[in-house]
């Protein structure tokens, strides 16, 4: 290409490049910086213009009508420094602190997340965002209690379950788990092996772990605090049809796992601690094994399939696949929340990196102040597209949350499909982007980015698993591709 251009053209191009480069080597002098300035108010834009941002209006615009509830969360933790997570803390102490943080929010600050899960999901996700930026372990613990355990009871159960469990879940008298994943089956939920066999004589289900691979694994709230678990198991009706035992597919059951008074593990239940993790150590993940655990027939979360006293199975949905799809479809809220929370991690990380880059100076022309590192083009290339993406993801996930809230009201089939595909795609894309950006932000702050107090380590460790739970990103993208092909 270059050889085809006239000499004049290539000269002027070269001049332009030299002029650009010289701007970096000899930047327009900037006033001396002091630590008292708010970075965004400093007259340190490379072209010397004063940038004034009305932070209050921007905050109101971004947080919208949920600004107050988010500030209530921040005010509560600011007023209770004993509830702030210290830099150095053991796993066991972190778990206890995290439980106390959640109890404080619910019982002292009066924030009742389950109410919002049911009536105003957008407000619930806004609370989750604020809570996650205090300590991501707390955000995930809250998600386990309210989106997963609470959400499964509300969305997969019927009125009798709401009557019995709603208040206890809401006020944390009933801390609970969402026990789906097994040692041998994570992404492939249809392959789950735990069984719940109906016993028509006693009117109970018998929950069993048939082999080691079927042990429920990674279950949040199981190792220490949980009293109940929503257990996903294959519903079996002995001799249901002429061929013998009938497997009606994966259903959800409420299984008490610890005594309400003594907190002792109940007979037939074995609990194992999944131990110290790469991050999120405030969440007590555990493993559950069931040895012929009997639960009343009423503990089947029976919105999509039920068993009568005489052992007859009924469902409004015609096939195992349809029931499975409907069951998982009701649980999409967890994935929506994760996409939304991942953006909040990106907001925190990019804010720290950009603020630092506005006050950090390295190198400069002789006898002149050093240059702010954000004035280097390479640094801008690292952080400015990230800033733009953070805004884009904020609006994209806010839109997803709005669609999700509409879907919960209308149950419109098209909207259900739309939210499923959008949440899968956005969760995978945003969490992968945030995970990569956390490394970029750490590097952008140089050695100081490596100090634990500057948060990149905990943000990176806590967020990393966002790429895997609530649907592994690769598997989710396959689902998006399948959906696009179907539409085509
Ligand atoms: C900290 C933490 C908390 C958790 N909390 C809970 C909880 O409270 N309740 C609960 O039920 N579960 C929980 N989980 C489990 C989590 O949901 C699973 O780990 C997740 O669904 C992935 O399953 P897996 O670990 O079996 O990975 P796998 O499915 O085995 O995936 C392993 C790898 O194989 C790849 N892979 C899998 N299938 C395909 C395919 N078809 N094509 C191409 N590649 C594929 C994946 O991309 C991945 O890289 C938690 C996990 C962790 C680590």
C-alpha cells in the first residue's frame, strides 16, 4: 500500500505520526497535582480542559430509583465497622462474619430481600449489587439464601410451600441451600443421579444418594449454616406402569438437613465441608449425602408435577423434557443476578484503576512535572474501552433485569425465551470480560495494584468462579448458538 502512495502523501502521513508521538513525549504542561483534588476535578486532562462531572446527577442517573436502597446498604456498613470484612481473616471467621453481615442487613437494617425477589426483582438486584461491593462473599451468600433457596421454593413450589417457608426464609430463621450439582454432574443437570422414591404406604419420599458420584457438591450454606436444602433428584414411582419403576425425571424437594433447635445434622444426612477455596471464603460450601432420608410427600415442590396420595403422577406439562425446561426456566433469576453483579465488579475495578491512573505520574520532559500515566496512549487503550464497556454492560444488564421483571409478571412465552437467551449470552460475555479486565486493572496500577488493600486480589479471586457457576460460560454460549440457529 505504502509504495502505491505518492511521496507527498506518505510524507504528510509520517509527519502526522511524528506530531502525535511528540505529543506523548512533550505533553502540554499540566498544573502541579496535589492529593487534595478529586481526580475528576483536576485540570489534568491532556488538552488542558477542566472536566467537571456532576457526580450527584450521574449517580442518580445510573442508579435510578434504587439509589436510596443502595445507600441504605452502604450507610449500614459504614455505621458498623465491626461488620466490615478485614483484609486478613480465616475461612471460619469469614463464614461467621458473612452470616452476621447478612443477619445485620435483614434484622437490623430492615432490608428484606425475599420481598423484592417476589415483588420487585430490579430492586433485589440493586441490593445485591451494593452488598456484593461490600464483600462478594456476602453477595453470594445472600444469593444462595434468597435467589436460590428462596427462589426455588417460591418458583417451583405452590401456595402450601409459601405459607410454610416464606417468613422463615425472609427473616433468616430458615437458612437454606440449593442442592443441584453433584460430584459427577455439574453442567449436565439432566444426568443427576440422586433419587427420591415415593413410598405409598407412609406417604413419603425416600431420598437416596445411590453412589459417590451423586453426592451433592459445592452446595452453598451446607457446610455450616443451612437448615434446609432444595434437593434436585429423580422422582421415582415404584411399579408405576406395566414396565416396573417409572422415572419421572428431575424434580425439586425440600429436605431438612439440620435440627431447628440443636443445629445437629439430621439422621441419614452426611455433611462434608468443601474446604478453603480460591475465593468467596465467606460462603460455606459443603457436600451432602442422603441415606434413605424420609420426607413428607408435601415436600415435593409441585408446581410442574405432583404425586397424589395413591401414587398417581400428574403434570400440566406433557413430557419429562418440557418439565425439566420449565423447572430450569424458573431458575434463570440466579443467572440474571450474576451478570448484573459481574458488572458491579467491573465498575469497582475500573474505577480504582482509572482514579489511580489519573493521579499516578511517571516520566516526563526535563524540568517539567512528570506525565500522568492516563495520558499515555497505551494506558488509554487499556482502560478507556473498558470504561465504555462498563457503561454498555450496565445498560445491557439493566435492560435484562427489566425484561426479567416483566417476564415474572406476564409469563409471556416469547419473553421467557428471550430472557433465557439474553441472560445466557450476557452472563457468559460479561463475566469473561470482567475476569480478563481484573488482570488489566491490576497491571494498570503497577506494583500498588498488588497490595491486598487495593482489592484487585480479592475481586479477582471472588469473581473468577462467576465464569463457571450459574452455567459454565462455554456451555451457555452453546445454548445461545442453539437458540440463534433455532430462530434462523
Ligand atoms: C464456589 C462454588 C459455589 C457453588 N455453589 C453451588 C450451589 O450452591 N449449588 C449448586 O447446585 N451448585 C453450586 N456450584 C456448582 C456449579 O454450579 C458447577 O460447578 C457448575 O455448574 C459447573 O459444573 P462442573 O463443575 O461439573 O463443571 P463441568 O460441567 O464438568 O465443566 C468442566 C469443563 O468442561 C467443559 N464442558 C462441559 N460440558 C461441555 C460441553 N458440552 N461442551 C464443551 N465443553 C464442555 C466446561 O466448559 C468446563 O470448562 C458451585 C460451585 C462453586 C465452585
